[in-house]
């Protein structure tokens, strides 16, 4: 039987906006840099110590422009001391464009997608796919991303949608590009990836190398049961409007803070405590604020 180390402190990440959903589906989704920064502040004050960010243009469309990410970074840091985690995930976007904002702005954490997969959403009511993509992340891109993060002092967050993605960290360790403690995100519920069950989460967590830190990312309606499972297993958790709109069945969140507040209650209900930003930096092996590199000039 696998036993997991139980830390008393839980790092709560909030994924503020994503790229797929729009305000027709959820009116609270932020688009502009100011709206995203304000949602980051609300999530931070509710108990999140990390925010995961995809940039958007003002009309809500996905953005990969460094200037937009820079404005988000500057506005967010002016409002609160939350840890910034910038996404590199995208379909059909060149790898160089997906990593440019990490290279130039050096957030504390950068998402690192650890494998290729079918990425789809299916509607049983329509008996058809809502979308159907191939999310390509070959090793040459993964290596380039992690090398860029390493050069910039950015902590990689290894996003694993299935069990094989976890094993893909091994060549990076052998090449000296990753070293413990490694941070993993276990993503369950995307069609094409691991199914969203507590049993699957426990199995995936049991595959992680020693000294790892990990969080669960539960997609859509299974989010809260997966949050509960991760808390029981000793993991950290991610919530937010990128992953799930609902605080309870039929009750849509009015902001990301509503989702964070529920996560905080769940943490405390099982006898654990919420990590502050300073504690999260220690847990995730991040440098203290005083030594944080400033963003490069330009762009």
C-alpha cells in the first residue's frame, strides 16, 4: 500500500481565466490585464498563494503577446504579493511564441506541458465533439522550454494529463535540466487524458519521484471531489474559472474568489491549513521575494 507524506500546509493555486471559455458561458471570466490582475487580487485575498495565468486580448481571444503578459504582471504585482505562474499551453502556436513571455518576464513559475495528447470535449446530448484537437508537445519543445526556464530562474510546473506524462520527466533529470524537488500538476478530466477519479489520482501521485510537490487540477464538475481526494492524500490543490465555473451544482461562481473561499473551507474542514505566499515559496522551493529577478527590458 502506498502512503503519502501529509504536509499540514496546503498551497492553493487559482487558474484565473484559461483560453477556451468566454463570458457567454460564465460572466465572471476576466479578459483585460486589469480584470485579470483584479481577479488575482481577489483570489489572493481569499487564500490563494499562486495564480495561473493565460493572457487574453481585450475581446477575450487568447493572447501570446509579451506586452500583454507584461501588463498583467505589472498590474498584479502592484496589487498583491501572489506567486505568478504563466502558462505555455496552446494548440497550433509555434513553440518560440509559447515561451517568449517566460523568457522575457521571468515569472516565478512556468507551466511545462509534459506530453502530446488528443485534447477534446464531447457532448453526450449532441452526440458530437464540442472541440477536437491534438495538443502537441514533443520532447524537443519540452527540452527547449525547460532550458529557457532554467536560464531565467523560473520554476517549471510539470503538467501531466496522464501517467505517461509523469515518466517524461526522467530524461530531463538525466540531462541535468531538472533536479528535486520537482513540482507536478496532475490534471484529470480532459477527454484524451486520465479519468477524473480518486483512484486515478492516488495512482498517479504514487508514481511521482521522492521529494516531489504536487497539486491536482480537476476539470469541470469533478473538481471538488478531486480536491477532496488530493487533500486527503497530502497534495496541494488548484481551483479557478479556467477549470470549473461552479461552487456547487447549479451555483455559478461570481468570481475566482468564490472558488478559492470554498477550497479554503475544505482545507480547514479536514484539519489542514492554507499556506501563505511566503510559506508557498518555501514549500515549492522558490526564491524569496528579495532575490526575485526583475523582468528584462524591451518588448
